C-alpha cells in the first residue's frame, strides 16, 4: 500500500527545507486539491496529464477548460477559507489526511 501525495508532502517539504522547491504532480484534480497542496508546503502544482487529456479530446478549448476549472475552484476555496492570497495558504484549518473526521 502506498501513501497519498497529501500524506507524503509535509515530510518531503521538511526533509528538503528551503534547499529545493517541492513540486506536486499527481492526485491533484480540483482547486481544493491545489489549495491543500500549497498549504502543506508545495511550491507549485503540475497539471500536465489532465491538460494533455483535455487537449487530446477537446482541443484548445478543452485545455482551456482543464485549466480554468481548477482555477475557479481554487479561487472559491480561497474565498470560503478566508485565504486572501496563495502566500497565505497554510495548514491552519486543514485536517491531516490520516485523521478521522469528527462527527
């Protein structure tokens, strides 16, 4: 069994410190995923495969939608979470992926 990107990310960011910017590639499908990865310490998010698929099936318009949709979702997630800009994305308010939800 492997761990998820969100589970591995904090340890990777800690291990490399400021020496290497951590780029996340894999498991990112929504704007909420982007915000979560940034809050966990990623410097950037890579979205090559979803965009390539959209380009192949929908041409330039498909690629535009593949980029615009998560961007709009990210903006909404930031607004709902009270995150004014990407630099303010922190783990505050994020529940670690392995914790059991309350309720």
